[in-house]
């Protein structure tokens, strides 16, 4: 084998490697440029946790107001409010998920909704009125932050549900953790509100 042939062989191998690297780069660019189907969710804050409610399940967002307590109701049922001629049951999202709730004007560690209307505190936060639940139900959250998009097809990724979350008792698929991007990056716990409130409708 001549020296010229050896040089040509090495040059060809280098060219092949460069072409392979270029092809891989183009393939990665193609994948990153692929549009991913998304669905909108309403990003809500409860204490340190971030929750997402499917936008199609949301009928209305309104400022929180004082509730009329329901004697003997579970702690998550904050009470009743009147809205457009209807009586709406208000359920604390954090309480329903077994997470601490210190917003909405309630004292830290409060576990009983009795007296919430008359303890001198002015409720803060938001009520999220749900759609298609039969009975009129609103979820109480500390704050409604924004509407964000999460993947439709991709599996939930990059995070764990907050400690103490009652995922098992809600049933399969009721709670999923996604990594949100854009202007609201970070883990978002997406809730199926119908499965969440099912126990309170029976």
C-alpha cells in the first residue's frame, strides 16, 4: 500500500466521521423543531405547591369570599356561597389533597372551617368554579397564576408529587406531575377535578 493510499484512507475516514456527526446534529435539530401537542391548564398556587386544572373543566374564576360553614362537613368543605342565584359548595384544594392550607385568610394550622366567616379575617385568594360536575362546586386556592400548556401525549416527567398528597385515594390518573416551561417553569401537579370531588358528592 502506497503512502498516498494510506493518506486517502485516513482522510476518507475523517470525512465519514464528520458526515456522521453532521447527520446526527441535523437529526437532533429536526426533533427539537417538532411541534408537540399540548393542552391548556389553569395554574393555581396553594402554599408552596403548584397545581394545574384542565381549562376545559373550569367555568369561572372569582375572588374568594366568606363562606357559610356547613356543620359536620369534612374539613376540606369550607362552606357555601351564593353565586348568580345558585348555592355553590366550596372545597379547599389543598385540604382535599391532604396538604397544609394557610391561605384564604385562615390561621395557620386551622383544621375546622367553623367560624371562618366570623373570625374577623378577610378571605383572600380565588375560587375556581368547576364545569360539568352536576352540583355547583368551586375549588378554593391561594392564587390563580396563569394559563399554561402541558404535553398531551408525553408521559408525565421530571418531578414527584408533594409529600402527603393523597394520590392513592384519588384513584389512578387523578394526579400527574409535569414539568412546565415557558414563563412558568417547574413541576406542576395536574389534578383531575372530577375524581378529586367525587368523594364529596356521594
